[in-house]
C-alpha cells in the first residue's frame, strides 16, 4: 500500500472486535517493529510499551481503568448517569483485540538533560513528540498491514499507579497513551478537513 494511502487508512474506529485472523505473535512483532523504527530526538529511543491482548484487554478496561476512573468521578461528585455512561464506553474498548500502553522513559530524558544542558528544557517536549510518533506509526502499521481499526485514549494520570502495580512497570516509565486496535465492526464516518489556505504557507 502506498504511504499516503496507509495514512488515509488509519482512522479512529470505536466499534471494534476480535475478528482478527493474524496470529498474536505476528501482531506483536509488527507493533515492536513500528515502535523500533520510529524516530526520536538524538536517537534517544525513549518509547516503551506494554502490549495487552484478548482477555487482558477486557481486564484492563473493565476492571483496572473502570475502577480508577469511577472512583475519581465519585470524588468529583459526578452523577450516576455519567458514571454508567463511562463504564459503557470503557466496556466498548474492552472488546478490542489489543491495547498498547505507551510510556516514555524519564531516566533517559533526565540523562539527556544533564548531558546537553543547552537543550534541557526541550527534551521533555521531544519525548512527547517521540511517543506521538511511535503511537501513530503503530496505529498506521496495523491498519495498513492487517486492515485493523484503532483509537487512541489518554486516561493517564488517573490510572498510572494501578498500571504500574499490575504490570510491574518501572518507576521511570511515564504512561502517555493507550492505543486500542481490533477488527472494524463499523466504519468511520466522513472526515472533514479545514481549508488549506488557513493551514499551509508555501514559500518559494
């Protein structure tokens, strides 16, 4: 598939399932390679990932995330209807084939800040760019290679402590996003784009 067609194939899909014929080992290999080949500032390779598949996805969204999020909503005085709607939304993520938890290694970031003090304030920003690149590359690869859908969530920092405890995540790994992927059970709608004149300048 041509590169631009691959980008077009990567859409946000919420209705996903586990009707995936590709073996788990191949999916994992593709995810690892997509992250491995993603660029990072100074080739720092700050991205880290925990890959959940099948029933582990259900456990993550229906138990871990739901517990933490509902508890936080209760503390904030959210109505019962809002909490019920949140649980329903999380359950829809729980039927996905997989979820990739993306982290950034803060020890590497701090080490670069110490090594290159002139750019110290930029390394956290570049780290955030690295995790975004790794996430979208993984998302695009799964869409282009296997025709899978995906959606990217950000329930950090609400779930950070529970994630670290359950998956024995090192303290220096900072959770940045959660990419769900799976078979497309309902297509994405039309996508609108803003006017090019408002977005681009061409000089030369």
